[in-house]
C-alpha cells in the first residue's frame, strides 16, 4: 500500500488540481493510483480543478471528493481561500466498488437506497465504505438559514439497500462558510446533489477515531416539544428562540449563522451515567428562523419529544482531544500488527481556529501525530462528519473523524 499527498494554496483551479496531484504522485512514487481523493475550496472552479487532477493522474482513475471549506495536509492547513489538496492511493488491490447517485435533494433516503443497491454486488468482505454527499440543499437568504441535506435518512437508505453494510466513514461536503452550493467528484464526472460511495477492498485494514470537544452546559435535560423537519419551534413548551435568549442573556446570538458556541446534545446512554465527551451526538443550530420564534438545525434528525442537553463548545478540550485521540488510534492499529499507510481527517468547519476562536488549530495536533509516525495525511473541513459511534454509523456535528488505512 502506498499513498502520497499534494497541497496547493494558490493559483488557477486547473493548475491547482494538476500541481497538487503531480506532487502527490511524486511523493508516493506511484505512476497510476487506484483511487484519488481530491478536495478544493469553494473559491476554485470545480470542473477546472477536476480537469487538472485528471491531467496529472491519467484517464480511468476514479477521482472522489469535492467541495471543502479548507484542507489539511502534512505540509500545512488552509481555509477560507483558494486552497486544495489531493491524495493518490495504491491500496495494493482494486477497490471493491464505487458508485454515485443523484437526486439527493429530492429524497435522501431514496438516494441512499439506490446507492446501496448499486454497491451491494461487490460489498462482501469490505472493511469500510467511504461516503460523500452535498451538505447544502439550498443556500441561505437574507432572512432564512440554509436548508441542509440530512445524513440520517441517507444512511438509513444506504443500509437498507446494502444488507450487512460495513462501517460508513465520510462527510457532507461544504465549500465555504457562506453555505454556498457544493460540488462532488463522482469518479469521472463533476455533479451536484449527489451521494458517492467507495467500498474499500477486503485486504485494507482500517481504524476510525471520533474526536469531540463539547461539554454539557448544566446537565439539565430539555424536551423539544414541537419539531417540524429541520426546524425546532418549541423547547419545554416555549418558543425555541426565547429559550436561547434566556441562555445567552440577550438576543445578540440571533445574528449568527450558524451559532458559534452552543449546540444541542443527544445522549447515547443512560441519563444518570457519566458518558464523557464520546457519549453525545451534537447538533448544530443554523440560526433563528424568519418568524423570530423557531431555530433551524444542521441535521434534520430530531423529532418532537426528543430529549436534549445544551452543549458548549470547549476549545481547550477540543485541542486536547485531537492530540490524545490521534495517538490512541495509531497505537491501536499497530497493536493489531497493522502498519498505518494513510490518514484521512474529516474535520468540522466550525472547529477551525478562526471560527472557534482558539489560539491554536486542533487539526495541527493531528498533523503532528501523523508526521511523527510518518503517515501521509489528507484532511478537509466539512459540513457533516460520518462515522460509526456507539454501534452504528451516523452523521455527526462539531467532530473530527480520523480514518487510518494500513496493511498487515
């Protein structure tokens, strides 16, 4: 197994794709990769970038990836500009399968079902499925938050169409902090409102680590007493926006899209048990709705009657978690007799230092661990992170997901 990564921080889209891919090929000593992962910020034309990558890697090689708020590699990280990164992989054996489907914005579950059915004939023995999809269904307007595609029905459909579905790791891609429309690289084409699945071959060895960084505000559970789709109208029988006014002590938070520090947390275990940071799934709040009473959710998977906690993002915990968890993942893989050959880091765009207002970048901790162990690293900033947690694959918010690939 071989892997190489290339990074470009400026230049035209086509040049960026060609140069980043060429650098990745040189660093790995690969002439023809079996898979290319490519991510470009929303400031670069996706079709031109894809064409540049294709120019470097040659015809017939599947290119998967798409929009990213920023990228992370062993050479550095960048977001908010025109950065891009490419990883070329020779997994030592062909991919088990690759497929893409459209119509995500019409029906996520149906798209997942069709994707699972397309992958099902080649899924036996695969250790993991990479899944990428467009986070944004409709960009925000001057008065409304963005409308997002939901990972929960997508994954449910995928698992229904693919019995015995392996662990799912991936992302809802996001191109910029303005929640503009996103793009996907679907093997040999560029598209929108698509879901792309890649089945790794049975010989690949994988380890997945989820990193967190939120803590309960006060430990008091609250009930969402009226929810419609991705909109929370009432919390504990009161207008949701009024409840948040009380938490913040003012209405100043209403200008934020999404909220920068507060999330809803859903417990993954008993109420009176200390679950630690890994015992919660967090849901970002996209902002106040036009009626001034309701709030929107990044993931539309909470229903009326759901019990939540208000969670605060903890910058210090986030950085410490990234350092500790990355090292644990590498050592866990090595204890299995597996040599790590490549690391993919999928990082919530809200965890970037400029957005989370941290003095250092938590992704730098992942970069340091990968560099120390000599593991090529490709990362990107995403809208939603997908990983197995508490026994099932699910969409996550405000997390970092580290996927290690190895052999042995």
